[in-house]
DNA sequence: TTTACTGCAAAGGGTTTGCAACATG
DNA sequence: CATGTTGCAAACCCTTTGCAGTAAA
C-alpha cells in the first residue's frame, strides 16, 4: 500500500471542496490494495473492517469520481466497477473483460498501438464534434479460470 | 430495412435450435432499423406496434445473443444496449459513449489502427491465457448534443 | 460549533421469473 | 399435437435516498 497515493487522493478530495473522511480514505486504501477493478460489493466487503457500509461506498464513490480519484470501469454485466484514476497511479492500462464471470483484469498495450489510438481520438474530436475524455481498448473473452472450469 | 438481414438472422436462430417467432423477428427488425445500439426499453418501445412487450424483449435478446444475431454493447450507465452482430451486418465499427446522457453512437476506426489492435489481441491471447472474442475501442466523452446543452 | 458525512432502513428502477394461455414446427 | 414462446404480474437485486446521529474542519 502506497501512503503517497492516500495523501495525493486526499489532496484532490479537499481541493474539490469535500472532506477526506475515514470512509473515503478506506475506499482509496481498498482500491490501492487491489490488482484489478472492484465492484461496489467487493469494496464494501474489503473495507468492512474499517467500518465501511455499502451505502456509504456508493456515496463516496460519487465524490471520489468527481474529484478525479477513482474511475468507473465498464465491464460486461451491469454491476459497476471502480479503480484508482490513472492520474494517481501513473499507470495507463487497458482491460480484459471475461464475458463468463464478469471479472476485469488489467493489461498494457504496446506504445505503437497507444499512438495509433491517440491519433484516432484526435480525428473523432475534430470531425464528429465529440469531446473525448478517455479511450478504452478492452478485450472481451473468456478468462483462464473460466476456460479451465469447462 | 434489409429483408436479407431478417432472413439470415432467422437462419442462425433456427440453427441454434430455437424458433424464429414473430417477437424475435420484431426485435431484429427494430435493431436493423436503428442507426445506433438501443436500450432494452427503446427496443420494446419501437416494437410495441408489433406486439412486443418488455419481458419478451429481455428473453428474446438472450436467445438472439447466444445465436450470434445480436451483440451486447456496454455503455456508461447500467442499462444494457444491443445492436445487430457484426457477422450479420458486415460492418465493423466502434462506439462513442456519452458519459452525460449515456447514448452510444457508431464510428469507424482507420485500417491502420485496426491492424495494430489485432496484433495486440494476438499477443494477449498467447501470453495471458485469455481467449479473446471481441475487442472494443470505445471513446468516452461528451456528445455534441450534451455540449450544446450547457 | 457548524455542517458535511455516516448508518440504517425503506424506496426506487431495471431485470428476471412463475404460470397459464398461445403459437410454432 | 407436443413444446417452445408469450403476457402479465410478482419477485429480485443493485442502487439511491430520507432522516437522525456523528465526526470533520
């Protein structure tokens, strides 16, 4: 667990005019300690020892997202997943989405591909009037565990 | 509306061992007549004149998806969206996802980018034991309409 | 001390399901 | 005709919200 992350996150939250309560710190800690995006349930479960409750997880994620501390990750099923914002982790990555169990894991794309994607983003912005905030290059398929389970 | 699409879809449904009922045809017609992925509500709404009901839309989408006729499109909010499978339309494309209103629209990526993405897919398959079914290169941002509304 | 935040429980909204009637192959 | 499919309504589950008590600045 990187304490620098906890502090940097707090800076963003207070800058946005919110309090950096123990509950919010707990959410950040849980996400910082995870190696993949977590569902709201997983966050509440792992933060239970710090007194985290599901409804507060939901409310805190709203604040943390608008403060640029966490990012929503879209998976396959309809349950929401979150991870620390890349601005905090300095670790640009993409996702492998299992269409069987819904789990989302990380992977990095080659620099050459990132460059090509950036170019495409610029094109879309200029030709379609769509203001791009983020690109996602995600791969849908079957994870190793689900393949083995068949 | 391309009648060939309706027929080809029916072939896949019957090949998968299901009946090509009027309700399923209606779903295919609705999606074929749309220029973007539709939510379950939108499908039911547009198919109402053909006697489509929401619960049947849900049930039929399950069958149509497993038959390879429709594809689930993951947006921003939690409502599910569907479009005709690319195998039927011969039109590979990607999506612009508005994080404001949730609407999803289509765009095509340059061939050069598609090639780079295919390469990355091959790498992941061989190195991470993840069996890729589909890649998505989606752009999240604010659509022209939502920008204007501010 | 002021006011944002939390926990609890109840409400909300989209999705799924049981059952009897119906339509398809 | 045998059985897959539909409509309706109730059940479900995830997410949001009201309120009174608590903790942060």
